[in-house]
C-alpha cells in the first residue's frame, strides 16, 4: 500500500486476515449450525434393538441373539434371521439391514449366532435354529411376538437352514426326517422342553437345497457333514430341504442371483418346483445378473421377501395368492 510503512502494512494485513477469518467463521458457522440442527433434529425411531440375548447354551456355549422390536404396539409377527457363511463363519450382524427392514415393516426380527463347523458338524446348526424358534415362543411377551405367527429369513447357508426349518415340520414325517428334526429344544441343563419349533413361512436367498447330487468323493462339504457323500450319504440327505417337502409345509420365497457361481440358481428353481408339485406355495425372485454376494444385498429382493411374509404372517386376504399354482418355474 503506497505511502505506508512496513509496520503499517503488517498491521493492515493482520486486520484483513482477522476480518476474513471472522467472516468465514460466521458463514461457516451458519452452515454448520444448519447442519447441526439437521443432525440434532429428532428422528422418530421405529424400532429398538435388544442386543446380546442368550437364547441357548448347548454344552455351555452361549448362543446370542439381537432382537429388533418395533415401537408400534404389538404383538408383531416374528422372524428368525439366520446368517450365511458356509456353516463355518459369519455372525448375527451379517444381515442387520434385513433385520432393520423387517422391524421397519412391523416385524420383530431376531438375528442369531449358531454353532459353526468344523468344530460343530451338522445337525448342530439346525438344532440351534429350532432352539431359537422355541426361545422366541417362550419369550413372546418380552419380544412382543405373536407366537402363532413366526417365520424365518436366511441367506446362503442361512437360506438352507430356514428352508430346512420350513420343510422338516410338515404333516407327514418320515423316520429319516425324525433323525434331523428337533421336536424339543435342549434347555440349559441338557433336558428336553416341549415347545413348538415350527414356522409359518420362510424366505431363503441363494440357498443350497439338495446335496444328494454332490460328487461322491468330493470333500468340500466334509468339514460340515462329517465326510464325503460316499462316506456319509445319510448326512447329505438329512441336510437337504428338498428331501423333506410334503403337503402342509411352510410356504417359501426364494431369491437368487442369475449369475451366482457359488450356489447355482437351479438350486432355488428346483426347490420351488418340488414344493409346488407337493402343493406347497413357493415363489422365486430372480436378481438379474447378480452373483452370490451382490444378490445378498439386493434391497428389492429383500423387500419382495417381506411382502411375501405380509401374505403369510398377517391376516391378509392376499395369503391365498398362488396357493394353487403348480406350474413348473422357469429356469
């Protein structure tokens, strides 16, 4: 600035800097205040989460559940949420978004951990799922569940387990089915408690449903089923939901990625065919061009599954939809 000394220039620069900072602070403060107000603005919660609930203790191992309970007056239909992970990994938080969507739709969703292979081989996993259903009924008041309206939702290995839940509690039970079916849950002392473990409907995503066609000498399921199919043929049958389909089974909704290389879509297509042939309501939703993992996160597929529950877990006249449909599903 012409005619001003160096000291005056420095003082002026400091004043300009201070003014700039103040103005920036005011502008930024207003913006941040608006953002803060938006963040602080109360958002009406539609559900609460009760975490780390112990639903069983087989052999002293604590099995935990998280319950997503709607804030609306209950009782609500209940849905058991079963994670995937190849029966050897995963946990109850894996399908949190599914549980949240269920709770937002006025279902009490109960997401569980279960015993994992290879430490625990089949049928430990299905026994834990049955124990969870029994626990849901025993704690219906606490969980705000209608014990007469319980379904199950699972993906991948969890899909296999919920399909097995739905098909091993039909009106006609073969002796081999009784081998895998747990009619009475195991209590903490190892005794038996007579509690209904049936479900009214299930949603299975990316689910392997028939292990009878695994190559006899293939070892990739030995960690879970105790050996190859050649060595343990009965275990491969007992783990296959398709083996146990009978009239009166729970209706099933299947969704599957058309580009699934882990579990080919023919697994779900074949299961729908077998169920419809037996007169059991079954539907399939294709997630076009999706692989195994992308299909797991497909929101429209999850929403379609919830709408399926709406028909079979609520007093809804649409519940009769497709019951008489027995056409062969397209591949």
